[in-house]
C-alpha cells in the first residue's frame, strides 16, 4: 500500500508530530491538523481531518472516527492510525477508490490519545496504563526497575528454599511450578525485575502496584464507576484532559457515523454492549455491529466478539466507563475496539475468551510457547537468564522477553502487516456509512406558470441515516432535511423532514423454503416528495437533501 513514511518502527512524539505536519503541508486541500487538547506535559493531542475541501467542508459529509493509544503502551494502534492517514493522502492522486472516499466522506483520526503516556513508554523501560500521573497505591514490595540497565524490565528469579518454581530440565530457559513432592533441589521465587521497598527480611514478598494506574478507557460517562469498584477510573467522568477532549470532539462533530478505537492486544474486534448481555440490545443494532465487524475479520483475521457476552472475565465486576460504550449507548454510533496483534495465536496456543477459567497449566503452556516464538522470530527481544547483584537479595538472575514489543505490540518486522490490514478495514468502514442521494426530479406543467415537482430522496448506504435503533429510540437521530432552494412555493413545505431513511442493512433477505434466495422485505430507503411551484419555462429548481450522518447532496432541474 502506498505511503509516504515507513512503518518499520514506533514513532516517538516528535517524529509523529513531524510526519503529521509534513502530510498536512503536502496535502493542504485534503487535510487539516487540529489540536483537541494540550496535555499536562505540554504535548498536543492532534486530530487529522481528512476530506477533499473542494467538494464540501468536513462537517457536510458522513465521517469515520479513528483513534489509537488511549492506553499508553498500545503503540501499535497509533501506528495503524498513522498508516491510514498516510495511505489516504499519499494515494489520492493515483487511486480512484481513495479519491472517491475523500471526495464524498470525512475521516477524523486521533492517532495518539495519550502522548504523555506513550512517550514515557517508548523512551523508558517502564510500562503504564494510560498516563504517567501518580495515583494512590500501596507502599512496599518489589517495584519494577531496570537493574542491569539494558532498557528492559524482565523477570527476576531469586534462589529461595521456600520458592514455588524450579528449572525446567528440558529447557534451560524455562521454569516449572514446584510439584507437591519436590522436597529437594533448587527452588526459586520469580518477580518482575526491580528494587524492594520497606523490606524487613521476613515478611512475605509482594509485587507493588504500579504508581501510574489511571485508565482513560474507564473514564467515560456511560457506566462509570469510582475506585475501588473500577480501577483507574479517575476522580469523576471525563476528569482527564485527554478523555474530555475526545468527548467534546465527538459531540462537536455530529457527522461521525462509525468509530474504530485502537488497542492491543489479542487479535479481536470487540463490539458493544459492554455493560449488559447482547440479548438485551436491539436486534437491528447487533445485525449492524456484526456485519461491520465481519469486514474486520476478513481484513485482519481477528475474531469478532461481543464485549459483555464473550470478552469479560466476570459479569458482576465487569469493566465500565469505556469509550466504545459511551459512543454507542449515548450517541448511537456503531463502535469497535480493535485489539491489534495476537502473539498467543502465532505461538499456537490461542486464548479462549469468556468466563471459562483457564487453569495454570494452560497459562504456563501458552507462556512457554510465546517464549519459544520470540526466541525464534524476534531473538533481539529475548535474553537468557544472567546473574546480577541485587542491593537486597545479593545474587539474582534476570531474563526473559521484552514484553512491550513481543506480547503487547508486535516486533517491528510484523508491524506493517498489522497497519495495512487495519487500513483496509477502515476503507471498508467508510464505504458502509449512510449515503444520501436524489435519484430523480420530475417537473410537470399543471397550469399557466404552475408546475408540479417530484423528487425521490434515498439512502444508498449500508447504515440507516439514524445509524442504530439506540440512536433512533433515544431521540438523538436527526431527520433528513429536504429543501427547495429556488422557486416560489404554492404547495408543499420549503423544508421537508424525513425521520429516517433506512440503509440496505434493514433489507430482509434469506433462502426461501423452496430453495431460492430472495429479498423478503426491502428497507425503507427512499421517499418521494412533491411540491407545486410558480415558475416559468427555463427556470432552474434546486433541491438539497442533508443529514449530519449521511451528508449533503443537491440537484438542479430545469422547468
């Protein structure tokens, strides 16, 4: 796929900013670069606004919203978002499909929701959830630290006669749980590589909770729950500058019709609802969500999955306050969380999602398979056990893979494939948006200087102009406004309102019981409107149809 930049590494903030500005300067007729907020560390949360300005402003066209890096360490998502921006702009002049998309649609891309958090993640050995702002945490225990200064926080094993691990005799790098009858031999404790706080030499050791625990994807208003019910939720909904900027942007841009929210990892395409069983959702909404997610499965190879039914580990203490739920439940927007990269499947031991609890043996089998895959496919991110001196424990060993760029994100050699597949998915989502049309205008003379005007206004898109039943039944759906821009009206309204023009996703199809495929019921995708106007031969009548999610179209007809 054609791009201006190479997607063989992860962009730090300055490089991402430079690339965005370079693309904007090279394509000023196709891209605006907005700043949705400035972070506490004075970095900018950018939004790229892509459309052909010559065919209408951004708000006049149906739009797709894309973001990445709402979680600081999930940098694959920001690179996939950047790739979509880059490909759309770099291919506009040579690719008819791309030209049609940007002529008729708008794309809003926020590639890095948390620039502060991502910068710490990419420039240090530390991991964090969303942003490097301290939250309350229990003191004491092992605190992650890069003791050997190799730039990575790995595993640390400590020889201990009371330990619960032993070396794998079949694999010098591997470890096995100590068996019930293992009363002799070398035994170990395994912790994250790190220093020890408040240790008296006797108490049971523990891993200290990370001090950067804020989770932006638990800070949105729908289903928000406070600590300790929801870890990382923040002081109140939208208490973070970055999350409030997202909500403000979405509300200020009512043409957004689909949202693709980037995360890692797991190789999944998650769709709402996330706070209730899917059987309690509108049937039509599930049809739409599954239909759109199926395109992602075709392009990315990822499994579509309802969040509440299949992804959550508990139906009682489920995660809440997520962006996708807020988008769907309060704005009626079909929203997807794309979990990029799936090391477990590549290693041959995929995760079984849902409430089914995996035993420790399966988890260890998967871990060892992943370690083997890393050794064979990304050896630069693996280190065998090596001895170092610890300030408290004396001689210890550190080793294992670099979690950041093997499990949480792909090694750089595998990044481009993820980005290209995601861009293809985004292009297909754009094609699924509502699309207004005025199919035909007929004029008929019914008296001297009096004419009857008939027009058929339709929606040729997959989605309805109301997007979902959630949007329609909440009263948030906007009608299609049809205006007669010229001529003196005798009968009919200057502005007609059509409550909803359904997309072809509403058409009922199937296999008839005799064996033939058939269309059972067509979607109510068209509406005929009529006016009587005073005019004279040769006059031009202009009719315009508009709706925030479906865009604006006009047609002129001569009397």
